[in-house]
C-alpha cells in the first residue's frame, strides 16, 4: 500500500513540475509508518500549493518526456490527459482497494471528500 501512495504522490508532484518547468522535491521512498506516509502526502500537497496559474503558461504545448519513454515525448496537454491524470487515479484507487480488502472502513464519501454544495 505504501508504494501505491508513493507513486500517487510522485505522479502529482512530477506532473506539476513537468508542466511548469520547475524542479520537484525528491523523496527517498523510505516511508514505513502511517506517520511517514502522511508526512509525504503533506509535503507534496505543500509543494502543489505553491503553484500559481501563471506557472503553467504554455504548459499544454511543452514537450514532456521521461527516461523510460526512450526519447519519445508528449505535449503537456497529452501528458496530463493520457498519462498523469489516469496514473494518479489508478494508484489512488489501488490504495483504496488495498485498504478495503484489509478491512479498513473507507467508502465512496472518503474517496470523494467534501462536496461543495450550495444553498
């Protein structure tokens, strides 16, 4: 489960970094406790909170690559749509499934979070 959360965090931070051209924080993947993984999540959320809309100007046309793509690349738009977003949700859902399988009482409302209802 911890590896799934690490990958989810990496996907989020690397997507923002690649689309903006900024450096992502490095995490050593050495988390072993729930407190460790909560710290990792908080670190990534803090990093993501530092971005402004202007940081992503031109991101949709930026050439995005990574070593395992062996010289291939995608536009920022395609990278976000076809790689980063699906990868993020795949690993988030896998974490959720592992928790449920092991008897943790989590459900759809935990996954969706608070709804921005209006009165």
